[in-house]
């Protein structure tokens, strides 16, 4: 992926498409909070239905070096899809320049075909299977967080890990292995960036 | 409200949390409500601000204890709110969609009795229960709900910063002029997170709440009669006429709007709330191609800032209404323009076009496309 918005005058629009309860909203919150602390202008807008779990869950994230006026956008720079439920809805946010990253362990190829008619930048990753095999299925969302960090700005890494540890602190007390697992999953996600 | 010489802090916050913090800064001390998405975090954050129930936090403005009550439903919440305000508390509530419908009974009573109340409305999708996400479909309900004439104040914030600024303002407006006052946001604004600058209210800006039932009037006589039941039609007619006169007078001080790059504009976009933010970006995009486009945004939907509206659209060739509803805002504007034209002042209504997307977010790109569309 060419768009590496490290330190210059960048503006990134990202839409994350997952299932309710999967952790998409948590990822988006941690990402934007860390970016805010690194003096990015940020906006995070969640979008989901009435289900407590399940159902389509979208997160609209913007990072910019200029003030962000409007939280909703028509075309994303990056669209990460980890739900097989409704790829039709996320298609609204895809343009010729959008980089579509999807998890091939979750999203069926036939669901992605329509995206390929809009953009040639469609990239499969295998985060779910890799995380499940090497670590644990429950760390999948943290691997995604690591991958997104690598895609967006690797300098956010320290802040993101700190915020992640704060977010899960009470779970770490109950499960002493969870912190180490999350850190490994984050690192695994960073390595997946290369594939994306 | 000037913000100079205040201690400001810039933070990353969710919109609903911004409102709770602003209410605390405004001197609010009590919240009565029943949680409903997408407004729930207003209540949640307020509960957190209240602290330990055995040792409640104090208002930074009045040093009174902060408190809350989760009622059995929205009707009870609305009337509990009225009760607290009658007792001299600066209280507020937050609701959405079906909850907004249920609270209209209480809001209508507040309108009839000129009881200052503040209600945060986070619009979710209509019709009925619908989605928990977003729309601008509670404009009519919030402005004119209940059996009344809409003697209310309705602010329509368009950003996280606006949520802070106009929450502060809502409390002062409600208690200064004694109208039910609404902060009409939406699910996007309430649920989104971003940067906001918080600042304290200055002491001189604070409007002290009058204990309507327990105040000086009560000391003179054994009863304070707030009347909302009348025998004769002439009686209630005279009350309504008095309210109309008061409202017309107060509207001059309350009504607010924003005119953005309208001075030489041939096309005026009219949008409110978060859609106005998208429209502002669209104006900048179009101006970069030399298109003469501007934005007029009502900050108060009730009362409307009619002089500013007329000034913005008076020389335009066309206006474009943009809203996430089927014309709830544009009906307010059209009514105001017709009423203005009836005063006999010279005014030609420009050509009108609309971009209505009920219950859908509207992006700057979609607005640009609409402006550039030939017919």
C-alpha cells in the first residue's frame, strides 16, 4: 500500500467493517485516542444496529493534520472488512482509490468480487486464521489493531499499546496470560501489515 | 459567549460525554431520565460525575451536591424534571426517538407554565422505534411537540465543540427566559468521539435558578398557583397572546445563526446540525472551483434568526435545503420566509432545490454533486 501517512500533511479516512462484539469499535477508539495524543486531529464515528452482539458494526475513523469538520465521508482511503454479513453496505464507501483489506479467513471471495469492479486495490490478509493458529481466536481484534497501526503510522505503536493495556487492565487481573497474549497478537498484526 | 481568559482544556471525548461535562460546568445539579440509545452516555457520564453516592461530588458552580434519578420511564422522567426545576434545581434530561415522544407531555406542561427545563435530544432514525443510529427527523417533534404553539428554544449544534458551547448556553437561556430549552443533537454527534475544548462558565454568566414554587411568592402566601387549566376560551387565548408577545420579544435575543461565505453567493445551502458541518466543507470545496456558494445555518431552529436568513438569501439566485429528513427543517424556513414576505417588505424567494436523505448521513461530496447537478 502506497499511502504511508507518517509525519507530513496527511488526511486518512478509514472505515472498519465487522460484527458486533468483535472489537471493531474498541479498535477504532484506541486508534483515534492514540492518534489524538500524537497531535493528529481525529474523528471516530460508530455505526451499528440494536443488537447487543452480532449484526453489522461499522466504524468511521479520520486522522488528519488539519481540523476535521465532518465525521462522515463518502469514500474511504482504507476499508478493512472482517465480516461476511453485509459487504454490500460497505461498498457505498469504496472508490477507485480505496484500499480494501479483507480477511480471507472470514470474508468469502464472492462477497469481494463487487469491490474489485470498483478498485484494483483489494488485498486479502489472513489475520483470523493466523491469530487462531498461532495464538488465540480471542486475540484476533488485537492483531487487527496491530495491522492497522502498521498501515497508518507505526509511531503510534507505543501509545496504542499503553491505551490497550489500560483498556484491558481489569481483564489482565483475572487472566494473567492475557497481557502477553495481546502484545504478541499486536506484534503479529504488525507483521501482517507487510502483506497488506 | 466569549471564551477569552478562561482555563481551557483540549480533550478527546465522546459527544454525549461532552454534554454531561458541559452541564456540570453550566451549574446543573440534577439529572432525571431513562436511558435510550443514542443518548445513554449523557446519563452514564453524569452518574460518573456524581461520584460516590455516599459522598456525592459538588457542583463546581454552586457547590450543591450532584444527583440523578433513573425513573421508571420517560413520562416519569419528564415530570420529575419539571418538579426539580419548580423547586429551584437546575436539572436536565436526555432522550431520543420514542423517549422524546413520551416526554412531550411534560414538555408541553413546561411550555404552558413557563418552567425552565433543559432536554438533550439525540435524534435516532424515525419512523417510530426504527434505528438507534441517526436522523434529523425529530425537528418537528422537538420544536412543536405537544398541544401548544412551540414557545420553546431549540439549539441545533453541528460539532462536538458546539455540543459544549450550546449545552452551557441552554441552561442560561432556559432560566433567563423561562422556556423549555432543547439541545437537538443526533446519533452521530452523540456517539462520535473527537477533540473538544472545555472551559468553565464565568460566575458573572451564571443565571441563578428561581425556586418557582418555594421562592418569594411562597413566602407571601400559603400557595403558589401555577395554572394550566382554564374555564373560558378567552382566558387561555389571552395567555397565549401574552406568550406570543413575550416569545417575539425574547426571540431577538435568543435566535442565532451562522452565515458562511454568503456575501457574494449565488447559491445558498441551508442545513442544520451535523449536516451543516458537511455543507461547510462542501462550500469550501466548491469555492476552490470559483463557484459562488455559501451556507446559512440556523443554530436555533426555534426561534429562527429571520433577519439573518433574509439577509443571506435575499440576493441569492437559488437556495438548496439539505437535511437528513423529508423537509422538517425546510418547512420551518419556508414558513419564516412566507411570514416575512407577508410583512410587505420587498423580497423575492429564490429558486428552491432540496437534498433530502431521511435517516441517512450526508457527506460533503454528495452536497457538492447536488450543487453541480444541472437540473
